[in-house]
C-alpha cells in the first residue's frame, strides 16, 4: 500500500537510505535478497527535494515502525485524498473507500485534526477556517486535543516565494490523511552534544549518530563495533536501540557472544560482529596516527617487545596514518569480522568539485548499498557509505583487495595537490620522510597539517 511519507527538510541525501534500511530491519525484504529496494514516487508537480514522498510498504505496522524509529521522517500517513484545491481535495476524500474510513470515524473513538503548511505560517484563524472546510467528513467521535485515538493531518504546500528555503513548487497541493506514526521528537534533545559532560573535538552530533545506527540496523541481540570510538557518540546511539556495543581490540568478543547467549554466529572464530560503524580519522578535524613509528614501518628497525619494567611508562612510537591506508585496513577488518549480511557504515571525505558517485573504495566481500553526501563547506563533503557483506573472506579475496588498494591509492594522488586536503591525511608515511643512501633518516619536515588547519 502507498503511504505519504513527510520528511524533515534536512540531510536530503540521507532520507531514502534511512527508510530503506529500516524497512529491511523490520522485515520488508528477504534477508538474502541483495537487490532489495523500496518503490518511491513524488506527488504531482513536486521537486525531488520535496519533503513529501509516497512510499510503497506492505503493511501499516511496518509503516508505523519505520516512522517511529526514523530520525528524518516527520510522519507517515494513510492518505485519504489530495488535490490542487480544496474542492479537488473534497472529491478525492469522498472517493476514498468507505470501509477504510469508517473504523476511524466511529462514535466511540476520539480524534484530533492538525493543520500544517510548508513554506508559510498559517494564523490560528486560517487554521480554523481550513478545519471547518472538512465538514463533509462524518466524524462521530469526540475531539481530544491531548491524547486522541486518531490523529488526522491537513497539509498544504505552495510556492510562497523564492526566499523560504524550500524547493520550487509548480502548483499548490493539499493533502489529508490519518497519521500512522511519527518520529520521537525527544530523542535528539536527550542526546544532544551540549547536554553532555565531556566532548572531544570530533564528537559526532546526535542526529548523525542515530542515522548511522539506523543504517547499521542496530537492535537488541546485535553486536556493534566502533574501531575509532573517540568519545563514544556513535556507539551510544547504537546502544539506545538495544545493540551490544564494543570498541578496542575485537578478538575477545567471540567469547563474549558465546558466554552471553547472543544469536549464534557462522562457523569460524573471526565472524563476530553484526555491524561496524565508525568515523575514520580523515583529517578534517583530526589527523590519523598509527602505532609503530616510521623506522619500524619501513623496516629500519626490527619489531621489539617492551620490557616488563618499562611498560608502565612506555609511550609507543607512532607514524602518519593516511586515509587510504586506514580505509583499506577498515575494509579488511570488516571482511574478516562481520557476519554474512553484516553492515559496514563509515564516512569518507570527498572534494565537491571532483565528487563522482560510486568512486569509492571497493572490496569483493562487500556491496555498496547507499552513499549519502553531507556538505561540509563550499569545497569539501563527506559521504556516509553503507556496505553489506555478501561473501566470505578468503586468501584470494585478501590479495585482490590488496591490489585494489594499490590502484585506489594511485588514483587519489590528486589529493596531494596544494589546496586539497593535506598529504599527511591521504599519503603514506613514506611521503612524509626521507631516507638516506644508508637507510638513515634525515630530519623530517614538520607536517603542515595536524588536524587543526583546513
């Protein structure tokens, strides 16, 4: 059945991806179907960025679950009628099947009618006039403004001028329908950053963290891992939805899953997590570093074990950790650690002037199911990539991934040009150090970028 889905007018590129993920979570699609998608259509004369979309869902229960959990869906409605005028609306509502309307017009129920407009604020008097125009609907129940059994919405959209921030509308459109479900408006204020005791420089805002958790299908019984945990914003969102969240070294989690009677995982110790959600250090706010030091990573010195008497105060050496290396390691880790059908959700930075869809890191174990862009500035964006594991990890796949990593790294040399994100973010440790003929290091130039300047 087709339902009217009304979105909040923000993060436009994320809206459909979130709803489709939630539809998958609530059983709309076959879990083994890699080509699932929802059917969408726009109202007549509406721009693709319109807050109004029609979506085809199998049941009212699924529509309600999606609306109640979604971050970007303002409401989901059973549409009784629409038109370009109130006369057309009346004709459409009268044509709507009586057997679908009568259960919600019963004398033993309570109801409330809300009037909303997009692009213009209606006065209280104008709202009353529009409600009075609905007298042709035979409501028999009692009005209850606080806790009604049924909520009805009269929504009007029009082109009220070019300065209202909404996409252009060719023709006025009016909708009337019954509310199926709506977003929890207390969720974001409860977890907003300004209410937290401690914040880091890269703390993820609550809205985006919950979007990522939805893309990862976080729910009770799922095991979610963040390898770049920071201040924990993302795993807090996943935990709110009931998932068991972990960070740090992943290997001991296999025992945790067995000890806590979580759903059994596939054969093999490595396939542990249901989702990996993270925001890798791509250098816009914090540069990436990895343990080992340049001498160790280049093979100038051999691996060593820190003596027991020096471990308490030992500070390990670190080296630059480029985005290209970081993403390669992330995909390799996820390919080994995710269960079949598990999801990898992470951000990837792009230059807006060079942004080409689907020009992202690839791995044979994964299929990219959504890429949602968030504009950071006039030059830079970050794209939320959602991948699903479709193949088991093998030595052959690992070697193919290594070769793809080399190819991908070579294709991103343009990032090293002046004016783009600094080479300390996208280049390897070799780019920031110079070796002499005898393997000795000359004095390294001080990197211009340490996560502070853009």
